[in-house]
């Protein structure tokens, strides 16, 4: 192991020890850093005995790099999934081979999983989104697939999203108890169509904070862009559900004319879009932010979170079924016309003809 590798190993282990002290919790520090509790106590014993020098790992297995699919092949698989959504992975592999693109059926499925296209229903949704955004002319196979989907859709009770503002997903994420700051809760809002995210941090979990998130960040953003927010999906937490006459969140939704949909009982995965984002922000932001910087206020952390979320929305390509590799912000711009068209359809006045 060279000097640079040794330095990196030492920093990771010392970082774990310091984070545990900062969070005042060994379990939380291990979860953030990806170590076991046994490893923590082993590192601590070595550090107490010999300092940083004792933390150098003598032998380290060389990591095995994952197989990488050529970008051109990945692009061809994704495009074919939309061209022929009813084809299975084996048939896709065979059809692409005829076109000179060689990939196994397992490789096709791996690409589908990365782009959220692994089921027939998900590929149909991607096709519908592509039609709406790009005005595609459907083939006979695509028409048959869409007709079949319409017949089966009602039986599954799945929540649909048709355009930006059609359905927003809101959830609460417990960031942790940080020394010098206290408990931190994150209110998360995601537009289920374009995947644009908004985040605000609070020191408590309450109906007032849930309503403040909408009033301070969400609705002003939609109003600024001329798109109405029609529905919100939440879990059944106390900050979102309660007596409509006295519950601040329910009262606010009534005031703004926003329909409230709740997840099924004992099925929090119904709001999985938020769960996946929480895992992303934990792994890509919080896990490293708390190692690089000692935060002393919620405002400090909020500023860094805002910058990360801006990058997520405007710079990071998204593989969701409506994004097609574009950023959430670009997806919103490309599909904004769909929402405006639907808005005009709803507000179109009816005319009566006098007898």
C-alpha cells in the first residue's frame, strides 16, 4: 500500500472516531460511515494504543471493478425499451443483435433496472411520457401495448402522474441529533413527474413545519413557474394527518385547494420516491458533509443543503421514466407545456346555446 492509500485509510478511521464523538452515538456514526460497531471498537483500541500510525491497514484486497456497459449500447437498450415496451429481456437481446448491438439478456435487465424500466408497466409509462414531451407518432405495437395497459390499470390501484404539478410527494426525514445543533428533521418535497426536489430543515417534526415547507418553498416555486400543484401524497404521520378543523397541515391544504392523498396503511413504500431520495442525500451529502465540517447552527447546514439540492436539480442527470437522462429542471421545462395544456382544459368555460 502506497503512502496516499495509507493516508486515506487513516482518515476514514479517524473520521469515524471523531464523528461518533460529534454525534455522541457510536451506532449512528457507524451507519453514516458504513462500518460495523466491532470495527469501531477495534479502531478505537488501536488508536488509543498507538495513535494514527496504528490504524494503517497492513493488507488490503484489491477491489474488483464492476463491468461497465458501453454508453452507446446502454442508449440503444433504453431506446428499444420505449420502442417495444412489451418485449422481454431475451427478445430485446435478440432483436438488438440483429441491429449489430450485442448484449446478453442479463445485461438488458441490468440496464432496465438502472433506468427504472424493468417491468412492462414502467416501460409503458416511459413511452407515455416520451409521447407527451416529444410528440411521437405511435407504431401499431406501441398502440396495442398502451391499450392493454389502460384495460389493466384500474385493477392495480397504482398512483399515476401525468405532468409537473399533478402529484407532489412530501415526507419527513430524521437527519440526526448533531452536537451543537440538536435534532434535525428534513421536510422533503418531490414532484413525482419531473423529480424536482425541495428540502428544508427544522428542529422538530410537526404539522406546522409540514405546512411551512409548502408555504415557504413549494407553492412559491410552482406559482413562479405558472404551474398549479394539484395533489400531495404523504404517509400517515401525525405531521400530515389529523382533525381537519385543528390540524395546521390539513387546514393549509384546504385553504390552497390541494387534494391530499395518503399512503396505504402499513405500506410506507407507496411513497418510495421520497425514500429513495433520502437514501441518496444521506449517502451523497450528509455522510461526507458531517466529516468535512463542524456545523454550529441549522442555518449553516441549510445553506450547504440548498447548494447540493440545486446541483441535484440542475446539473445531475436523472434516469427516471419521465426524465430520459435529463436533469429534473430540464425535464420540468420540457414538460411544462403539458401541465399548462391540462390547466386550460380544466378551466375552459362551457357555452350554452339559446333556444
